[in-house]
C-alpha cells in the first residue's frame, strides 16, 4: 500500500503538498512497517523537506538543548552540539528559567 501511495504522491505537482503527504505517509507507515522498508519506498530527502518532518525535528532538538542546559552546559556548547543558534539557545534558557522566577 505504501508503494501505491508513493506512486500517487509522486504525481502531485505542488512540491509542498507532495513533501507533506510523503512525510505524513511515512509517519503513518511507521506504525506498521520497519524504517528500512519505509526508506526503501519513500525518498528520504523529500520527507526531510516537509514542514511536518522539520517540526518534529525542531521539537526534538529543542528538548535535547533544554536537557543539556539543565545539565549545566554553556549556551555556546549547546549551540554547537545541537546546531541551534546561540540566540535560539538563549531563548530556550530564558523559557527554562521563567517558571523558576515567577515562583519566587
């Protein structure tokens, strides 16, 4: 079925719609298929262009950055390790510290 879906999605002309549908199909396929099978049928580079894929990736990166900040790593080290900008890491650090400030 995933093979049929990819063939239909490949015929869609709008690249944004195509990448989003491909990513959504791959995510849903992950409920039943192994990732190796999905990667054989779905072009990984197309999936990575999807706003859905990028959103999931961004959330994961931010969670990792928050964990590293909680462990006491410097903003610069967290930025280097996650690929986030220093400004993005500083914003996460501020968000992390806000609840602590409002409790005092």
